[in-house]
C-alpha cells in the first residue's frame, strides 16, 4: 500500500525460462497478471532466463534454441494482447544483461550463496537446482541496482524491482530474498507477489508438466487438441478440491471473460452464464452443474482465447518459423547439449621452443612427472610433451592468509621444474573463490592485498618468472573480461552433475561432505572445473586434495565429447608438524613453517615437531627433508659432534632413511640440521624486503604468528583506476609508513 501511494510507476520483476512450448499458464495467466499490473501504473520487466534454461534441465539445443523459444514466447504474448504500449513492458535477456555488468552481478550472486545453507532448497538432484534459485534471487537485487532512466511523465526515477511476481513454487527464492535483505539491512525490501500455480489435467498433479503434452494445454494447440485434452481431464462430479478443470475456469476463463457460459439442453438445466467462481462452485458441489456440461464449455472458452495465437502463427512468417524450430527441438529431449560446446579438439601448439630445445621427450617427461605423486595419465603426458613445445599448465591458489612453506617452496620447486621443460604456467589467483569460501571475511579488498603479498614471496624465493613463462591471472578480472565464455561453461558443468558428485569435490575448500554446507560451496567445484577449460590448460598441477575436482574435469570431457583431456599432476601434500596432522593448518601456527617466520620461529617449531626415533612412517620432519630440502639443495647435511658420528652429508633420501631407521641418525641431530636448511631457504634472494600487510587486514593475516606482535601496515592504497603496484614500489612511494619487514634477505 505504501509503495503504490509513494511511487507512481513501481517496477515489477517477472521472469520465465524459455525451455519449450508454452503452456497456457505461462501464456494466458501471465498476460492477465501483467495487464493488471500495467493498468495500475506499474512498469513490468520480464526477465528472459536463457542462462537458467540450462540450469533447470530444460535445454535441448543450446543457446540458439533457447533464443528461438524466448522469441516464440514473446510472439505469443503479443498475439494475445499483452499491453506493450509506451514501454510498459520490457523484455530483458538475462545473458545479455548479466554479461554486460558481470562485475556487479556475480559478486552479488556469491554474497547470496555465502550466507545461505543448502537446505533452503528441498531435495535437490542436480547441482544446477541449488544454483538456480540463488541466481533468481540475485536478479531481484541486480535490477534494483540498475542505473536511473528517464521517464517523461514522472522525471528521473530509480529503476529497481519493487515488486516480484513469482509462482507459489518459488518459495526458495522468497526465502533467499528475505535472508539477503536482512544481511544487507535493506530498508525497502522487494514485495513478493506469489501467484497460483496451475495444476496438470491429470489427477494428483500439482503442476503442469511439459514433458507430458497430453495433459497440458499449450498455446499453439489446435481446437481438436484442446477438446481431446479437456475431455480426458480429471473432473469428478461434485468434487471441487484437486479438480483441474475448475482451476482452469478460476485462473483463466473467468479472469479473461469475466464470466463462464455453459450451453446445455433444457432438460439438463438450460444454458447459464456464471459471473463468479463461487456461483460455479455452489452448483457443481450440489450436482446441478455436471462435468459433461462443464467440460465442453471450458473447451470452447479456451479455444476462443487461443484462436488469435493460432491465426498469428499461421499467417506471420517469422512466428511460423519460430514455432517450427521450437517443436522440432522440443521433440529431442534425450540429449544434453548444454550451454557450452567444444568447437574443436584442443590443438597442439607447433611453434618452436626457445627453451628446453636440447631436452628429449623422455627427459622432459621425467622432470614433469617428478612433480606429482600421481599422474592421470602418463601416456597422455608423454604424447603431449612429444607434440607440444609449450604445454599450458594450470596452477591456482586462494589468497586466504599467510603462506606456509609447502605453498611457497614446494610450489616454486614444481613451477621451476615445469618451466625448465618449456611449459607455460598460468597461476590462477582465485580471489572470487576465496570470497566464496568466506576467507578474509569475504572482503575482496583484503583478499587482493593477500594475493599481492603471496606473489611477492614467490618472487623473493626464486620462482622463474623470466620470458613470461609464468603468468599471474586474477580470476575476477579474467572472468569479468570474458563472462560470455566463462559462465555458460560453469552452468553447463552444474547442469551435467548431480549434487552428490559435486559434494565429493568439496575437499578443495577444506570441507567434508558431512559439513553443513552453503550454496557457495556448490558453486566452488563447478567454477574450479570450469577454470581448467577457460584457461585452455593441458596440465593441471595441484595438490592431492584437489584430485576429485580435476577428475571431474576429465569426466566433463566425456560429457562434451572432448578428445584432449587435461592431464592431472597431483603433488604430495606436506603434513602438519604435530603428530597425526595429515595436512598443515593455518589456524595452528605450530603445525607449519610459514614463509615469513623468522629464524627463532623456525627453530622452535622444528624442535617441537613430531619426530619419533627410528620411525619413518608419519614422520613430518622426514617429509620436509624429502620434499623441500633434497629438491632444493640436492643433499642434506648433518652437523654433529664426533662422538655422535661426526658430520655427514646425505646425497639421497633413501640413504638418509636407512641411517635413521638403523638409529645411526637421531632426532636430536636431524632437527637442528633441518632447521638450519629451512632457514637458509627462507633467507635466499630478494631484491626488496617482503612486507606483511597486517593492520589493514584487521590482524586476520597474521593471527597466531610471531610477526603479528609487530602490527604490520598496509602495502598500498588503491588509486581510482585500481591499479596494482609491486610491494617494492609501494614501499618506495610510502616512506612515511611504519613497515614491518618479514626478512632482511641478502643475496648469497
């Protein structure tokens, strides 16, 4: 009431999924409702949900087919009299609108996904069924953020979704909308108008099913079809509840004609015109109005409504062609064509290599294979290295906090091995993923600062960045620059996989299937799988904890019939330093060595580390030596007193394990040597000191670490153009800031 009193032209949001032939509820009921709204001065924005057609498992011919269905639907509404005068109704294609403002739309989607649990959607099967209502909710607020437009009779007004006209079956969207309004403390919340859902003509079917055309009236049905369907419809005498024929009269014929006329013989009561539904119900309940009289009258009324549509599609060439395409593709509902199509097999790059030209294929294979604990598959890797001089390797990281030594040193070792063979490495800075995983409180500004901090560490520790062999790509920027390529791909992956298959991948977020999950945690695996194809990666170099989502990418290749599958290199996961910790934890500072730890921190952590005498299995100190020290120095030097065996340099891990197992090398000798080697790695190479951003991040980055005591400062202040600068430049430009140096690293 307040809205209508205060705003002459409220904006109403209505949407439809262009999925197949239009049933009478979509056609006639929508026209009735839209024309009521426009008669009250409302402006209606009809959202053509072309992206959602894939998500709702209704797409059979790709975006071209979806476009045909959308235009076919518009032709029906025009033919039947939807009030389109003076721009009162505007049709908006979701793909065009969201792609044009992707930087606004998808962060909004993520916000909604992060704050809502999976149980808001009841009994989902496909992952797409989780994502779909989340996108619908985002549409409401996305329209609310549209720029002002000029309306001549009322001046400048804000264009936003004041009213959302949704079906009663869209309760999830209403719940999401309410939750998000609370989250953003929205004062003027969108008003939800939930309209009635027309039932199927069969007994007990609550909703019209397009998959069974014999029990739904379609807008292009001919007179014979309508008569036959109504004749077969469920319509028990004297029974009102669950009677679809009475529902059709209530929701379609009475609102359209403002009356319902029954023609019958005098002996059956004679012809009668009903002007209210209550009047019809009264006579039907007492048996004065029989199904054998009601059904022919209903058929006749429906045919009168549909005749202008039939005439339009018979005489209008454009409409006729659209209907032909819709019917043709609508009969092929078995194939999953999806939104994303691989146009050709991923080609091999035949350009000459400027590096690694002296290596044989076998030598390259040995180096690349050494990166991984598991390779899927070795024969494919050998073939790739033989035919492509510069394979594209995908590696990614989530800017979520301090960098532990596995992320810093192991990644540098692996990346340098790959680039030494001629590979090009694309480092995917997963800033949007960090937001989905609610890292740094979901604050993108903080996430970006952490991302820059991590890059500077890799530079300092010696990652080979020469000749563009390693490229750092910010996920948000790359995706926003090509949303039309990325999002159809992600939605297609969601559509093709059931919810349980996606749940099995959530280990990539540090979650288990038993955790109470948010909608965002269903988005995450679909997006990470999509990244591989978006970046045209030949090789995925990630940890064993990412294996399931990488295998999902190979399975997706089978779905889309892509011959060249990404090769999966799954590297070893370094354990935590405490007993029984399979993985390092940033929340437990004693479980890991961090790249910004000082010498004293390293010494204390290694001294307290689990390292049982003569025991190799589950010994984190030995794992550090195997995966960090030997690959870095190619030896491990133990300094000890002559009485304890004297100094010894081990040149292989096997030699060290043998000595440790026999008790010739004790933990008290091994630990100081390990600490010394780690500190030597962390002191190596840096043109400038790495600065830890702490205060600007509210202390989140360094919580629990020794450096946190010093209270670091922000590295840079963003310019209007949001340009990034290196940390050394930031230091030079802001000399007045009190900066905390992680390490004063000198060259050796």
